[in-house]
C-alpha cells in the first residue's frame, strides 16, 4: 500500500517531517532493536536538544541528538528520517556527527586501549606449563 508520494521504506520527505526517536535511533543503527532504543531513551541515555525525552518524542531534521552507549557519547545532528533500517552506509546518511564528539570518542577509545595491558591480564588458574615453571622457580632447579 502506498502513501501519498512516499513508498514504504524510502526516506521520508517534507510531508512527514518527524518520527519517533526510538524508531529513528533503530533506523540510524545506534541500537540493534527498537526495544533497546526505547529502553535507552527511557533510561535517560538519549537527549534531544539537551532535553531528556520519552521514546514517543518526535525527532525532526536539524535536531541535535546526544546518545550515550556504554562510556561512549555521540552528539549528532539529524540530517534525514527513514522509516526502515538500511545498510550501515545508508544509515550514516541520516545524521552528521559533531567534530568534538568524534574527537572525544577517539580519545575514550585510546584511553581504554591504554588500560588493557596484555601482560597484566588475569588468566585464571595456571596451566600445566605454568605450574612446572613455578615448581622449577621454587625448587631452584
């Protein structure tokens, strides 16, 4: 069934200038499912124009959306609306990320990589090889 001037799944035009924030987050591939997007909005991890919103809040082209996922933060400007989830390159056309947001995320990723020292990672119980090395060290042989 077709709507006036807009086929299902295409980007929405000017006559449909808004859509639910949870649906947009799902279509823009910030979250894997709409229910996860709705939970994030309910939990206050998503803001529109620096205001806490509910999942049914409409987002419009030009709105600034702040998304917190884990310790990472995206600050994006909505560029287009889409009723359907598409491929990642097409989803990236729906928003434009702020430069300071991109720099903060890169810095957070670099900090996380510095914390992970592969030589200091706890591995659990010693292996048979480790036990032999420990025994040789203790016994002095």
